[in-house]
């Protein structure tokens, strides 16, 4: 017997449907939302409840329920309204410790489905969340589902043809899913196209749906048309489609027959950051729905908000099969549940993990659950940090509990890390859990304590600040680094330990291409004596972390200019020797400080020049902050006009602006400093401080910011450093980059790019020759050639497999040798010398300088090269033979012309690095 209120709801629904049919217009999203809400609120009579809570308990405290659509934990207040949702249960319980966990609603189909436990993200083995269920009556739930589908305009015949799984889905979950589909798309939603942003961005879709009414932006007519054709994808989660894959493939294949192939290619390009790693069937589904009028924006929102809309491709890639022929052909379904639900991994995550750590194919569900629990129990990691560790180093899932315990004991007993320090260090560098104790960690610990005289407290602090210091080679990096810097600064090893304790990041820098260059610059630029250079580095070692052209040169030049204006002589050298920490501040802050000194000096001595003592006294005073918050604002970017009146969104901090523009904070500071443009919603803007008069004008070079930057950062070779003046000298500077970086997720699809800079001694560079050579050599691949006053640049895409920065840098050297060979052919009678410079000192420069390229190039094929390899790396595969062998062959071909070939390490400049990164992004988007 229905109640009077329920009959009223049904009459209201019939009235709405009759009116819409009369005017021959589809139901609007808002109208259906009201109807769905009214119908779905009808009570389901539970048959049995393992642990049901009373109404008093539900309204006395806040509750946490699990949304199976969004895979999020929803926190509700005592009146039932949504407060917030979390991706991980431990985060929700930490924020609301007194909230009680509501049971998960399931429909009573059989005993197996009732007793099956859910794998809920963020839970622990002792947590009963996922085991307790609210059992719904099957017939009552099916009736509610039918009412919800009828509200979309579907007739009874179409509803009866839907899969049975639709009617066993809890009606509240189905109503939430449909409301999300037909709710309007917010204009403020900016779904990033960066795969890293997709993985880390934590948008509260549940709260936006309930509070603001925002969703995927589909119309009711579009959804009603697609439900009978794609019911499995639109109404059921991916786990419910496993038993019907053959039927689904046939259905989607018939629908996809008339879809043009161009649409499928567009789907791969438009949705690749979101759909990568999914089944080919899912690509066809989204190409079909786009062909039928769904926008790419709606598809991106659906893919990001509803993780179960696509299924992970369990078939390993051809690379995994080729390298691991004895492994199982597919990932076990139970193991997939742990990766997807317990660790909140998307299909492209799983694909990257299998590619990086193929042994995971053999892991069972129980094995993975025990490894995840070991990471939580032994290290005290939160669920979000466990996900981060697994994505960075999936091989930690293959470690035994005893191996984890042994390494944890080393870090606690030998280094002195406490519980919180241990967690911070492992999250920053998960490889700390896999280093060998006897062959690696013990040897470095002995060197750190005996050579550098670092105590236990200092080592613990350095490990937390820079855990990557334990990953550098002792024989190839630390011992040569110690000897070189001690000889250069005339310091002892104990004094070097004191410098390292102040600036541990110096240990991660290259000596020849970085530290040595900056020491030589400071000594020559300031005319320092050896003891003065030593004192500067000992007092402020972090000045060696600043760039020469981008930071040090600008500050020194500005200080020289200000000193000459205020006093009779240039006191720059004296000021920096006395207080070298002046070079540690940012360029903008340094400029403001000098302006303040100039104003104070002019006020005290209006009619005379100041002496050096006055200037040094004012510079040595600590800066006083006014406590005023500086506001950033978006202004339309219009090239030469820096005074546009239209002002867009404002930000209180740089961090807030960086999040809005989906970029890092450091890059946002650079955008503000140089006046670069940012793109938001297809429009170009620049960012400026609201109080522009208080800061330097960031638009001083806005007329041609890129050219000014190139002039400042261009690396011009001083040919007087090379003595072969009678020979034709060619210097090729190379660098390689990959995009996106592997800092967050290893094994994902990336693109690679190269940048080469050619410089000739003599009368200049013949740009037409290099352009013609590039057209001849790279006619079948994208490239770009451009020239400056002193050099020619060539940008190339990386054409091999597995792009990474070391492999791209090695490939760039090979292309440099090929270009040098074409240059030598022009005038074979002249004596030539070729110097190839690479910015990868620890890998490429070391491999080429220590290896025997002449012997390697005589191998008849790559198999012979791999068999006879005797290079500096322990194994041949570490030298990337698929690139190194062609490089050795190019070296031998060039040597036949009696050319002197030399390899050098150097520190790449900004223009070349940006060119390689630009080429890498182009290759990433082109695949």
C-alpha cells in the first residue's frame, strides 16, 4: 500500500512527462533531476542488516558512506547534507574521527554477492568497513530503478531489454550516476591535459554535484538515446562487465561500423591522458558517443570523475611479452582489484606499472594485499603515500617482509631516523627501501662518517632533506667530487663535510658541468683570491646552486651599477666578499633591496656621494617586511601594450595562481618575472602584481621577451680556449629531454626531444648548409632549424623506444656525429676537429669517455656488440645498446676522414633545454 506522499510524487512525475510530450521538447536536466530525486527517495525495505544503525545514531554524529560511482568516501552532517568527500578512508577518519561508518548498500541476489567483501581504498585489515552491508530487497530496488529510467523518457520495452545487472544496482547509486550525467558542466572546471595533473588532482565531484549541481553537462535526450545502446558502460561499473565482454564487444562493434576512422584517431588524441591503458573497446565507445554529439569536455569529465567507466587492459604490451616470455599472459583479476580499488589506480597507472615491473603479472591477490599492508604497518604510510610509492617504484611490491624490515632497521639504528623522518624520506625517494645494505649503504655510510666527518644527527637531517644522495655512485661520483672540490678550494675533507651539511644539494650536482663552472665564474668575475673564494663558499655554499646567467650575473651587474651611482668607486667585490649571502635572494627581491639602499643613502647624504662603509652597512641590515599581502591579477596578453584595462581573476598568492594555471610554483615565478603568457580557456593572459609600482616592471622586455631571454641565456663558446687555430673547428652542444617526466609515475608513455647547437670557428656559421643538411637527413620526420648571430640550432624528435632523458641525450650525440660527418664531407682536404658536448655528465659523457667507441663500432651487428661489450657499465643493457651501437658506428664512419673527435661534459643553457623539451612535447602529442 502506497502512502499519500508517494502517490503525490507519482502524479507529479506523470504530469511533468505529459507536459514535455505535449510540447514535443526533451526533458531538461534540472526537471529530470527533481523527478529523479523524488522517485529515488522512496524507501527500500531492507531484508537484513549485519550491523544497522538507528536513526538517533545517524543524526547525533556525522557519518561516512562510500560512493561506488566516484570511488570516494562521503562525509555527511547530522542533517544528511554532504560536507566533503575524500579519496582515502584514513584521510576522512583523520578529519572526522567521531564519524561512524555507514554500511555499503547491496541488492540481495544470492548468498555469494551478500557475503563478498568490498575492497575499499584507505581501509586496514582490522576495519570492518566493506564487510558490513545494507541488504536491499531485490524487487523493491528493481521497481525504483524502473521509475528512474522512465523519468528519462525510456519506455517499458526498452527498459526490459536492459541487462539484469542494471536492476541489481542500488537505486541510490544509479540515481547519483544519472544526475551526474545530466547536470550542467561548470565553466570553472578546467580538466588538465597533463597526465600527472590527472593522477594527482583531487577534485570533489560529489560535493560539486550536491552543492552546486554541476556534472558532465549532457542533455537528457543524449543520455536517453545512449542508454539502450551502451547500457554496460553508462549504467554499470567495469567489474560488472567482466562476464559479458563477448556480448559487449559484439554490441559495440556493430555500433562502431559506421563511425569514421578519423573519429577514432581523434579520440585517441583528445582523451589519451584519460583513457590510456584502457581496453580498445573503450576507445570505440567514446569515439561512437562523440560521433553522436557528446563533447570532448563532457567525455573528459566523465573519465576523470567516474573511474569505473573504463576497464584496464589486462593484456601486457608487446615489450613486456618480448622481454618476459615465461610470464603469465594476463594480470590476475584479483590482483587487478587490489590495484584498482585499494590503491585507486587508473588503467594508465596499471599499464605503466606492468611495463616498469612486469613481474607483477605473477602476483596473486593475497600477495599484493600482504605487501600493501606491510608498507602501511612497517613504515606507517598513509594510503595516498602508499600509492605514490608504488607508482614511483612498483618493484617494492615484490619485496619480502624480511627484506623491508632489514632496511628499516638500518635506517633507524645506523642513521637514526625516527618514525616521521622515515616516512618522509621513503615518500621522497622510495628507492631507499631497495638499496643493498652490504654493497651500497654500508660503504657510503662509512665514507660519509670517516671522510666528511658527518655525525649521526647530520646524516639523519641530510637523508630527510635530500634522500637522493644515497643513490649516487661512490666510486664514480663522490670520490672524484671530493678530490676535485678539495683541490680547487684548498680545503680539507672535514671542511667539505661542513659545506655539505649546509647545502646537501651540492652532492647531486655535476662537478665539471656545474660546480667547477660557477667557481671559475666567481673567481674571474669578482677577481677573487683563493682564500676569498674559499671563504665565500664556506659561508654561503648555496650560491653554487644559482645559475650563472639567470641569477649571479644579473645581481652582480645590478650591484655594480648601484655602487657606481652611490659612491665614487665600485664596491661590488668588497660587498660580496663581506656578505656573500646577498646572492642567495631572488632577482626581484635583490632589486628592491638595492632601491631601498639608494633611497636611504640619498636621504642621509642628499648632496654628496656615499662611501663604501655606508653602503655596506645598509646592505648588511636585514630586510624589513611591510606585512602587506601582494595580489596577483590576470591581464589579457596583447603583445606590446602592457597597460590593458581589462583585469580577470585575482590571486592572493603565487601558489594559488600556479594551481589555477596547472603549473608548478617555480615556473609561475618565472612566468611573472619574465612576463610570459599563460593560456586559460583558449585565451592568452599575463600575470602581474596589483601594486606594480612597488616592484620592478615585469614588462620591460615584453615587446620581445623571448629574444631578450635568448640573448641572456645563450651559450657562446670562446674559441680561444681551443688551440687548434689552423684547423676547422666544429663544436656541437647537445641535450635531450623527455615529456612528461617520471618523477611521479614510472613507465608511462612519453615523448622525447633533442636539441643541437652548431658553432664554427672562423667567419661565422653557414645556416643554409645546415638547413639543407637537415632537409636531406630528416626529410621523413619533424624537425626545426633556426639561426642566431653565432650559431645554428636543430630541434628533433626522438625516434626510438622508451624515451628518457639519458636515452635522448645519448641519441642526441649520435645525431651530432652524423651532422658532423656531412660537414666534413664538404671540404675533406682540410684538417677538421669536432667537439661534441653533452649535458649528461654522469651517464653519456662517462660512457663515451671511458668506453672504446672504435672497438664497439667494428661489431658486425648488435648481437655481437652486446656479447663483446666491455664498457664502463656492469651490463650491456645498462648502456642502451640499441642506441650506443649505432652511435659507435657513426663514430667509426666519421673517424675515417681523420677527424679529431672529442667528447666533453657541459652545463646546458636554458635556450637549448627549452628547445629539447618543446620537441619532446610535440612528439608526445603526435603519437
